[in-house]
């Protein structure tokens, strides 16, 4: 049974989320603020975390930052839940390394779809035949991206942060964010995780065979 941690300071919202998850045969855990959420995450090692953004003591951004800095929790799928639904808020959340960003009040179907998508991605990456080729960004040009944006997406797909990518490519973090905006707009997506999935689809495709001995005319 998959264990899902819900970090939400609003009692009724937290109860509703826990109830939905329990009815779907998940094992839900509840935390009323970010500090308690971090403690539970370290102790219980949940399979996924749903987290509000605006909370007392420690907000959702602080929770995600702490999780990603801890080797024991850095790879736990993380979904933001927030009443702030503007695109800039969503993209800020993605830039911090969240896997998804859902706007409250979130519909039950949308919530469950996001959760299933995260678990499906984990299962896909665990399959032996899933071997994306990260040696070049050129296959990503087929998505209609500029070379620099394709390079950025290549590293996003490998789980690198904006700071990591800026260091690797020798550019500023603000430039990385501009490339991310191009990626989101070009692919008509809103999240970093959706961009990663699109990239992995391309990078996991078998390379075309090259005929080294063409028939002479």
C-alpha cells in the first residue's frame, strides 16, 4: 500500500484529502504544518508528499528545499497544493523541484490523476528497458526548441536544479528560467515534471540505424 503524506494546516482540507486517499486504498499520513511534515517525512519515508504552500512555522517552499537537501528524502515525489493558481506561482514551484502543482480547491479526479502519474513515472524509470540516452540534447530539437533550451531540458530531465544547470551551461539562473519558460510555452505544459516526461519520451526512443554500407548506384 502506497504511503502518502499530506502536509496541510487547514484541518478540514487535511481531513478531506486523507479521506479521499484512504478510500482509494492509499495509506495517508497527516501533518498540520511544515515542521511536523518534515519530521514525518524523515521518519515514515512516504512514497509521495502532498503539501500546501502557505503554512505557519515553515511554508511549503521551505519544506521542499529541506527535503531536496536530504539524501534520504530528496527523491520523494512532491506535489504542491495551493490557492495561488497564477502561472507564475506554478512555475516558481516547479523551479524549486516540485513534481506537480495543483490549485485548491482541487477536484478529486485531478488529484488522483496527478498521484497516479507520479507513481507511473517511478515505475517506468524502474523498468530495465527504460534507458534514456542523455549523451546529447539534439534529439530534443525535434520538439521545436532552440538549442540552448534543448540543452536546458536535457539537464532538467536528469533532475538537475536551476543552479546546477546554470553552472553546467555557464549561464545565469535567470537565463535558465527564461529557457524553462520557452520550454513550457513551446510544449504547452505548466510543470517541470511534465517537461521531464516529454523529454524522456524522446530520449528513450531507439536511435535510428545508420547504414554504413550503402549500395552503390
